[in-house]
């Protein structure tokens, strides 16, 4: 069985590499010749734990290849995964132009050549409800030859950046949206090697599958905004959000995941998917009030942390140097899309601060956003020298146990604003730091 992956972004690259690792013959197609050349050399275009090793291994044994030529790839591919960007438009609705273009190209290729047989076209991208019907309509309407047969399947991804390889190789569940038993059997055959530990392959209709992805991400975003609201209330009443979080997280109906307060959620999925689900509801005349609150709380959470820093310096940061640890939207990725750290930094810059930042992986992507408006260090302690305060904005492991004596000696004042609650307030106070975190009193354990 030959698998084609159309699009080599985050999802496409991980998907294609992991399929190849499981023994499939995989060709990844992208219109960006520079990216194709880089990947063909075994050099990843994203940072993801374990990806480079798998990429090089499967290129070496020729199970994985990269090309810009869809015309040569499509006819011989049994299953074609569309892993294309679906960025939000101005109204929050997902932009399907890349998906539609790929569907048109496939229809033209199949119509132009003698390609009898059967193909499964899989929407791997996160797409609005009804997209499978849209893709099917394009393929049918552009004059496919009578000998070409196909089904369109929805197969949402549930990958967490930073652990995407592990998530793909050992998924908690596989969701397949199709009403075609033939397509369902092919998809089961593809994914069965990944679920040998017994995790389920769930087959449902296409629209339910499409909605499942949005509902999952929106629910997780809701948990984050909820615990951030609880943290804010803790500050008002003198409670400790760490204790509250433990108290509610041990309830099996709630669980302890995604109950860590901080400076809000970001990345390529949660903000976009919550907005898209809200837009879907709006289009069908349904007021999804919870999603409005989730987005509003997240916006406020990102803004109020920078305000807290500014207010601690009397309302202005002019002439102040603020050291920042963390630029990525979360640890173990170089992704800065909708990064809460970037929102905080913008607030600091607007207040007149000089920002000196370090991140293990996200410096280059941040330079594309901020340019020279902030400076960047090559290691974490470099940015501390002479700084008026340190703001910890991403929860990288190397920030969890720093040399606090060295931190204190380098800072102009021993001031830390911890947006990720990495440190214990009581211990920081004992070491002589002026320490601010999220939802915890100064004397907290």
C-alpha cells in the first residue's frame, strides 16, 4: 500500500514519517521546493522530539521520500492524506482554500490520465463540519473518468506538540469518519499497527468526526480558562490555586490534566479551533456562550500578566530591562503561533521595557516576529545580567531548577514574575526573592 501526504507542515511531516516508520511506502508532497530539498536531506523543518532520527532512518531505507510533483505521486497512491493549513479568517472561520485547491488538483490529475482503480482521500487537517462533502463535491464535479473510484474520509489528528511522535505511534484513540465500509476497512488496516495495545479505532460519520476534533480542543481550552479564573479568584480571597487544583483534579470526573494556571493558552490549535467552533455555531444560529467566555478569559489572562509587571514598577517600564525565559507557546516546541509569551512581551515593549529573551528552540521563529525590537541570548543566564526583573513565560524543563544564587547575583534586583508557577513561593521568599506567580499567596508551599 502506498500512502501520499499532501502538505509537509507540522501534521503532515509527523504523519508521513510515522507511517514510514511503521513500514508503509510514503511520499510527502509540498509546493515549497526549498522545504522539500531540506527534508530530503533529513533536516526537519520543525522542532519535535524524536523526529529527526525517524526522518533520517526512513529516508535511508527509502520508505519515505519528498517531492513537489503531485502529478507523479497521486496516480499510484492508494491513500492520500490532505494535511494542509486551515488558518482562521478574519471572522474566525477556517480558510479551506488550500484543501479545496488540493482537491481540484487531484481531480484534474485523475481526469487527465488513465487511472482506473480506487483511492481514499483523507482530510487530516482540522476542518469545519461538512468539509468531507465539499471535497467529495469537488472531486465529483470536475469530470473524473468513469474508471476512477474514491471515498473521502475525515481522520482528525490529536497530536500534542512536543510529544507528537509518541502520540502518533501510541494513540489513545483513532477517529475515522466515513460511511463507506470499503474505506473504513482500508483505514483500519493502516492504523491497526499503532493500536496493538488495545486502544480503539472509532468509526463514525464524517460530520461527527469533523466536529470531534473541534469539540476536543475546545473542551481542553475550557479547562485551561476555568482554572485561570479559579487562580484569579484565589488571589482575591487568599487561597492557593495549587491546593484547589489538587483537590478537584483527584475527582475522576474532572481529572488533573489541563488544570495548570498560567498566562493562557496559545499555539496553532486551541485559539484557532475554539474560534472555528464558535463560527460553526454562529452559522447555524446557535449561541455557544461558553466559547465566548473561554476566549475572553484567555485574552484577559495574557494581558493581565504584563500589566502586573508594569504596575509593580509604578506603571511604566521606561529604562527598565526585563529578562524573559521562554518564547515558545509551550515547552518542547519551537512554535510561537499565538504564544502567550509573545503577548506578554508586546505589553512590556509598549510600556517602554528593554526585553532580553532566551528560549532553547524558539529564538529564530521569534526573530521573525519581533526582529530587533528585543534582544536574544544564547543561554538563559546571559539575559539576566543587569535586568530589573525576570519573567518566566514558558515551562521549559531547564527553567525548573536554575542556580538561584547565580540568578540573584545577575539581576539588578531579585525580582521574579513566574507566569508558569514553576517555583514554590515560600522557598523563593526564603531565598530573598520578590516573587509573583499566578493564583498563589506569597507564603504558599
